[in-house]
C-alpha cells in the first residue's frame, strides 16, 4: 500500500492552455475525492466518485473542469482554457466506505497559471 | 450553511509550551469533527476525530473535545515539540466517516527550540 499518488506534483502553464492531473488512490478504496486548496485557505470540496460513478460536483467546478474515473481505479481532473484564478493545489483523497475509517490524502498537484 | 472557523495564525511557541488552537463550527446537522495536520512537503493526515457531543479525540499528545453547546472543537497539547511544527486544519463532515469534509482556513504552527 503506497498511499494516494498524484501526478504531476507541480504544473506551470500559460493562461488558456489545458492541463490534466492524475490521481491513483489506495487500491480497493471505492470512493475518491478531489479538493482544491488556494493559498492560505483550507481545502474545498470539488467532486467525488463512488467506483466509476461521479456522484456529486461542487458549484466551484465550472464547465471548464471535468473529472473522470474510468474503471473505478485512477482518476483524472482536466482543466480547459486555464485562467489565473485556477492557480491552486489540487488534492485527491480516497476512502474505503465499508470501514468508517480515514480519508487518505495525496500530496497534491500544484497548478500555477501565468 | 456549514462552515468552520479557526483562530488566525501563524502561531509561534517555544518548545514545551502549552498549545491551544481554537475551532468553532456552524452546521445544519449533527457533524463529525476532525483535526488534520499537514507537515512540510507532505499530504494532509488525520490527527484526531470525534463523532458525538462530549467525545474526546486524542493522538500524539493532542486532544480535542466535541462541545455541542459552544459548537467548538479546540485543539490542545500540553507540551509541544519542534516536530509539531505544521499547518493544522479543523474540519467537519455531515456524512459517515471523514467524507466531503468542510475545512477551516488552517493555522500554521511553528515551534522554536
């Protein structure tokens, strides 16, 4: 069990470009969450998956954002036509809902939009 | 709505000092409460939790008691160490377990030797 893995750890892009982040959850964790954390703030919920189904999306997630979890394993978060306001740390977390256990977080992917 | 308010940081203490980080919440239901810690260069980790009123969560010398009457979940430690330097987040969840968390803004703690 290697924990939740996120890639890339840091992405610098120009405004208007598309970026994609990948999250590999802990194996056998059926639920996967994406959060966004801006500087000096706590993480904010974006969306979550139960296996491959996306069950909820926050109003923070504009139409430029899309997330997938094909086959219920890894997940991707894509941001199209990035804006400077998208600069943030994107956190992924996973949990096995059979247990009332802990939500495990990855180290995050930091996005800087120039 | 649901929200969490933490005391403003940063907080700087000397080693072996007593620590309190205040946390209050507003919730539409009966939440579970959590403290997460983020050490430099690492992901968020669960520090402790409490799921009902008057429960006390504890771990690594840290404690927090779920106070429904004051809607608070203050974090305390009797004697801090340099290794406790980190950012601490208070959070709530209205779902089973630590899911769809609502976080406070975080409090950066620095312990000087």
